[in-house]
């Protein structure tokens, strides 16, 4: 449907290919393959932990996020999606409880669901449920709480960013429950304004002194800033957990593509900082265009988030509106979005929608939102 000519798609959420660093990627592939020694390494098997110079780059990058670590704390994964799947494989058994926000990233729900956990909504405010409540709920369901997962910055699907208080609360909760806290940092670099609160990893290391004592597991990716097609992400955690994850990696696919890791290392060295700025400017313009169009056209009763970065706006529709039915009507007028129910582990809410501004050009955003607002107004 999305490939139909004339469709304005707010559905995808994938990076805009106009931003891909084509020249740098070509130079990086040529550079690796043009020298017989690097070409041999690029076409060969490699260690499961990941290409050492790339891990060193990630160590330096994590230091800028307030996370001092060493190469022993880094595992390269095939996208951060593989990192989420590995963590689920290691941590979850059938009947265990996974704490996730509602809504949350669909790909995490899918990675976790394969191991048949019980999902329980993670509340971000202090108060109820308490750690004891979570623990007792898990026990009543025949298991234990095994992990909590959050997208702390410009979340997929809501665009929301956790306050410092919410971050401190989550760290307290993870400590009381004695569970790993998975911090998905996929959108952290795509910040349009202001200063973000520190990463959960940094906050916890400030509390406990070292990554080796920390429960937070940071999942990072190059997908949103450089290129998702190379499929390179990473996990940063205490060395003991990384060693166990290395065994999972070995069993799963031995190593992420050697060639792609070497290319990504060159790309990161040559273009990461510049790409971050390009992406921030590009997506901020589109976010502004989307928010302006929503303000101009949306009927009363529709509310939406105002993300300070990332790729998503979340729409809350009047209660009687079913976003799936709305999508069918929207497609008829050439507009696509994702109904919100997909992002809830229990599909609970039918009157919400995720809009991504990553792909439609600014000049199409206004027309798309005008048409979507028109069919919504007919139902409000
Ligand atoms: C929150 C979040 N985490 C992880 C991913 C996976 O990205 P990748 O596997 O390309 O690193 C995505 C992709 O959309 C995402 O939105």
C-alpha cells in the first residue's frame, strides 16, 4: 500500500534515505576491499565480540554519554534488534514477567514474546505499583520479574522522553527488584532542542561507581544516524553479562558481518558527528511541519505529543474512534499511519495512532494531515 503513488505515509518510521552517507559508504567499502589485507579480514569470519576498532569507537562514544567502559563491555550485534532478542533469550523463560511501558516499541515486544513471558505495564511515576506489587504479581503468575525495558529518549511510538525523576525511579525499581534494566537508546542522538537528562546507564554508574556493578544494559544502534542496511548495533553492559551474550552471539550467527563492521567503523570515524547534525536539522524541519499541520487542521478532541527529537508523534483520538477503521478510510484518501493498538502488549487501546515524520517531504505533510483531519472531523 505504501508504494502506491500519491500515498503520504506517516506509517514507516524508517530513516530517510536522502540522509544516507553515500559517498562515505562507497569510500569505506572501496577502502576495505581495495587493500588485500583489510579485504581478507572483511571477507573472513571474525570474533563474536565484534571488530575491535569498532568496539573502541563505541567505548569513546559511550564516554560522551557518561558511560565509562572498555572493549570488554561491548558486544556488536546485527542491529539493536538482535541485542533485544539476545537479552530476551538469555533472561526470559515462559511465565516470567517482563516489565514494559504501554505503549512500547513493537519490535521489542516481538523479540520478548518469542520466549512467552507475561508482560506487565511498567509505570514511570513513583508510587503504585511498588516493587512488592510487581514481585507478587509475577509470583502469582508462576514466575519472577526478569527484566524491565524502556526507550528513554524520544520513544518509539510516542516520541516521549523520560524525565530525570522517572529515570531515578526506574533505577530504584530495578534495584529493588534486582533485575536488568534494558535502556534502548535508538533515538538518543536525534535530539532537536534542549538538553536531555543523562542516560539511565550514566545515572546508575554515578550511583554505583562502575559499569561492572550496574544493572542497566544499554542497546545502541547506528541505524538511525548512519545506515540501517549495514545492520550494526551494540550492547554495553557489565563484562560478565557481555561474556554470556557472546556465547549467544556465537551460537546464533558467529559474528556480525565482518565487512559491514569494518565499513561501519570507517563511516563512524568519517561521518558520525556530521550525520547527527544533518539528521537533527532534517527531522526537526519535518517535525515542525507536522506539528504545524496538526495545530492547523486537527478537530478538537484530538491530542498529540510534541517530541523534542526522534521520528514519532503519538495521536490520542476521541474514545469512540477506532484507529484501524480510520486507517482504512485514510488509505482511501491517500494517507497512511500505524494504529496505536500494535504497540500495546495487550492491544488495549483502539483510539490512538503513531505518525512518523521521517519520510514525507515537508510539502506533502500539510496536505496529508489536512486529508486525515477531514476524515477525522467527519467522525468526531
Ligand atoms: C526503539 C527501537 N529500538 C530498536 C530498533 C531496531 O533498530 P536496529 O535493529 O536497526 O538497530 C528500532 C527500529 O525501529 C527502534 O525503533
